[in-house]
C-alpha cells in the first residue's frame, strides 16, 4: 500500500524548499534506485518484484515517471500521471506518443525542487530506498534534458544508482546482445553513477551465456559466426571496441515473475551504494560546491533588479488536482483514488469493439465459404468416381 501523508503535511504548493539548500550536502537516505530498460524487458514487473522484496527491510518510496501507462502493478507515492495529463499534452501540442512523453517529463521537471523535497522528507520518515520506474522508451528518458536533470538532481542530493534491466531471452541473438551492451555502456558513461545490470527472465532462459559473452570475447565471436547476416560485420567491429567497457559490468540474474535472484540483487544494490559513497560522492560533492560558489557569485540584492519579468503561459492549462484526504497530488496512489472513465476512451473502445466484431464476421464468412467450396469439390469428385 502507498504510504499516506499525515494531515499536518503541507500541500505541494506550500512546500518550503529551505531544506534543499546546496550547503547541506548529500543526504544519507533515501538511496535513489533509477530503473531503466528497453521496452518489453520486463522493467515494470521487475520494479514490482523489487518493491516486494525490499519492503520489509528498506521500506521503499515508490515513484512512477511513465506518463503514458494506463496502470502500474504497484502502489505509488509519487506518480507523474497525477501531475500531467499525457493525452491532453498530446492533444494540445499536437504531438505523437514519444513527443508527448518528452513534453510530460519536461513539465514534471519544472517541479523538480518540490519532488526532491518530498524524497528528502520520505528519508526522514524512515524510507531507506526510493525506487523510480521510468518510461519504456529508454531513449526518451536517457537522452532528454529532463531525464538528465532528474538523474543529476537526485545524485547531487542523495546516493543514487542505476539498474539496467536486460531481457535474457531477446539477448540470445548476438546482435541484440550487442545492442544492449551499447545502451548499457552509453548510459553508464552518461550518468556517471554506480551501474547494475539485471538479467531478467531467467525463468525462461538461463543467463550464464550472457555473462560468458560479456567476459569471454572468443566465445561471443564463435556465437556471432553461426549467424550469417550483413549486420554481423558491424556487430563484430563493435565487439572489438566495446568488450573492454562492458566486461567489468556487475550483473545479476533475476526473474521478475517468480522472484528468483532478488536476494542476490539486493546485495549487489548495497554494494553499489558503497561504491557511490567511495567513488562517486566526492565527485558530486565537488559539483555541489562549484554550484554553490556560482550561486553566491551571481547573487544580487532584490533592489538591483530592475525588471524581474513576467510569466509566459505555455498554452496548456494544467492545474494541480484538489487535495484528497489531506494528501497532495504527489502522495496519491492512482489505484487508490476513484477515477472517471474518459468519454473519448469509451468512444474509442466502442469503435474498436465494432471493428473487431466486423472483422470477426468477415473472417467467419470467409471460412464458411471456403468450407462450402471444399465440400462441393469433394462431392463432385465422389460423383465422378461412382460413374461406370
């Protein structure tokens, strides 16, 4: 169940941000775990299992940053869908699905300071981990400005690690394996954070071959030779360069469906936290001090500012929802709040059902006519055989 805020907790608009001063330094809790992965890798199911296995010991604070999903299989404390209406963004700005996700994330990022304050308060209330689920379109979060702001913003205030979910079944193809390694290495060097590869779906296929390909270049080359295609030449060239980068990545085989391997995964996560404290925290502390020095250097009294400017409307009237039982909009689990069915969705469902029924009738008519024709041919053949 999603934790409910106390009645004394301020609404989102009244949250005071003094606690987020850069002079305070990096907090000890909660540890932010950002879950990334290609679409179809089982990332959301993995997140659900991770929450279940970490619940007793780490009491995770759960965040969903996928604005396009209709529902998630876990209760959330912060949900981007409570802040931004994804369909309304697409309609108002005439965007496609990916453009809508990017714009929704950009809008959410404008509340980054308040989001970070809520995460900080969660750590004070005893949440040791903060698990963050991201959109399935991995490039939308990884390579967008908003994704970079969220990742670096959290890393400069809390211990932060990246968990990359990799589909073992799809990676049985050497070319797909290399694509995953390319993604993993690019995310590793872009985020500059402790990195853990979760080899998911080991209930369907053992992950030992992936770990062997990552550490033994010759074995991977032998597997690549068994497939003859033009793209293999590119994959072979990439493997000659990338194997030095991915051979030392930390991996752990898990099954998000059955829960196998999560005990070992939790140990790897704790090791990544120690790695952050030892190797990455000094770097982010240096960045924090540099930003603090820049703020102090550019700080000017209010009397010297001639024109503070005016807010420019974005053309989309997105308002915060009214308080619900003392909770602000970020602290509501969508599954626990009564929801109204959109009339457009009903029309779309009705139209879809009508098309499906028409297609079913056409198919049945085709099958019946085919059977009738076959029966006619069979009868004609029998009659010809019976003639003297």
